């Protein structure tokens, strides 16, 4: 069983979206996948259409009540099982403070089911507390989704330190295998700059004994896509909600990357990213900032503009509309029209 923790202490970078949709893509391909929600907000549980309040106590019961993990798993899709979460997880850290070996409770529980699944993917909370520590002790790999913004890099070093500490004291086999850029916009310089900084950071670790020495940026970047934001409200993966959108295509490629590892699957994933369009679907930010047109549309618009010289009055009326013009502007247009008529009558009289 390949075990992966999707971790970043910063919230809103795409952890839950990545877990839900990557797991969904793997399950559709016939792999038996188990996902664990360790976030008290229960976003993964909700994303997969499960009522967190009534059916999301699985993770809490396994960690705090020594429940059998087999009995707590929910079969939410074909080939996909969930260990759900709810708000009870908030108190787990305090309840376990005096428990010996509290950092490895999840690892011990997973021994009961490891032979039944091909993939285990854990959605970690946006913190580096006991819940995340349990996830790191139970897996062999860490995937770090990151938004290509300056602030998203600020906690990057602390995250690396935590993984190093867990690797040296609790889980020697732990490594950071991949960085996944989410909400990526190839049209912005900032996205490219952040990507370059991460690449340089990883390159500097090559040949060292750091847990991220062999890590790489996943060659597929998750483009901004409003459909990815809408899908959780319907309790669906992106493949169930809008299978033809960019988000579905991107996460299918991420699944291909996971399946292939560093072999043929990576080559196929690189082919996928090379074919990605630079066009992004509309996003919440795009509501207030008009989305740029494609290069071809811009060229056609520029050519049309150069061939036409519109009348200034018509341009003003088109841009503002008659109802939007101020009385002053409307008066100017009317005055200009009257003066032109007077000049025409004088010319005819001469």
C-alpha cells in the first residue's frame, strides 16, 4: 500500500481538493483507495457527500477510543473508502496528552487494513499538531500542495523542519516526494517566480540526506477552476460534477503521475502538462478582475481597432450608455450637435 500525507500548515492551498479528486481519479481506474480526514473542519468528509455530524466520528473514535478502523470505514464510492472526521477531533489533542505513544496511534491502527488497499491518502489539518504528527508517522510520503503566492512560502521552512524531526525520531522512512502547485496561473510572473524559487530550493538539496532530497515539483499544475470550488457543495468529486473541465483534466494527470511514479507515468504526465491550455476557467478572484482574452482574440481586436476610426460621440455613447452619462456630458453632446447645425445653415446661406 502506497501511503501519502497531503500536508501544508497554511489553509486554503488545495489540500482537501487534491485528496478528494486524486483519490476519485485513482478509484475510477480500479485502484482500491482509502482516504482519511484528519481535519476537524471535516471538509474532505463533506466533499465526498458524507454527513460529518452523524457519520464523521471515525477518525476521532480510532484515535481516542481505540475503535477498530475496519468498522469505522465508510464505503463512499466504488473502490473508495473514507475514515471521516467531525468537530470532535478538536479535542483529540487534549484527550491524548497523557497517552504513551500518542504519535503513532494511527500507524498502529492502519496495520489492520494495509493489505486491502493500494493507496492511502490522508488529508491533514492546517496545523503541525498531534493530528498531523499521527499522519506523518503513518505514511511513507508527503505531498505538499502550495499556492504560488509569496505568503504561501513563508511557512515552507517550518514545514520542512517538522518533516525532518518526525523522520529522525518517529518515522525514518518518511520523505517529501512532491510539491503540487495549485491555483496556478501561467499568465502571471508571480507564479513563475514562486515555482523557480521552489525548484532552486529542491535543487540545493540534491545529494544530501534531507527528506526532500529527491522531491520534485509535479509536472502538472492545477489551474484555477471555479468548478473545483463548486463540486464540494454538491458532495461530488470533480469527475462526477464536471468531468470535461480543466480541473478534471488536471487531476486525472496527477493520478497518472502517481501511478507512474518516476517511470513511464511521469512521461505521460509531462505530456499532459505540455498540452494544458493557458486559458483558465473563471474563479472567484476573476469576478472583480476581468479575465484576459486569448492571444488570438487580442490580435483580432487590435486589427479591427486599427481599421476603424469611430466617431467620438458614438464612442462615448457606447462606452457609457445614454443612461450613464452625466447631465454635463449629455449637454456637451447636444451643444456640439447644435453648433454643427448652425454652421451647416450658414454655409448653405452663403
